[in-house]
C-alpha cells in the first residue's frame, strides 16, 4: 500500500512559503509493515528520522495511524501520508 501527501496540503508548509514537495509512505499490504518512505521538500531532513525510528521499532501502518503528530508542524504531512495509504487523509 502506498500513501502520498502533498506539501501544499499542510498549513505550516504554506505559512513558511515552502509548499512544494510531498511525502510518500510504502507499506506491506499483508502485514502493514512500513517498508520505506520518500520525502521531497523543505526541511524533510529534519523529519525522516521519524520513519527510521518507526521502521526500527517495526511499527505498522495501524500503529502510525494512531500516533499523535503535533499541530501545526511539517510532521503532520508524515501522518497524512500514512493515512493516505488507507484512504483516510484529513486535509485533502
């Protein structure tokens, strides 16, 4: 399963004038295991460790869906990309 969320859908990215880019998550369809992520845009180097920690902890899509991401932050795009893999985005 793949979920993708554009930066233009994130209020913080818009406020910073950095609304180009996206975050994409890739999950195993059977187990829900996070297989990887693609991140393109401003400040993504500050965000990627969240997915690295999730992969090392063997977190599943369900676990990440129920994780709280603070608002307003760029990290909300990560949550939206996770939710998008299951068709549950909040803001687009």
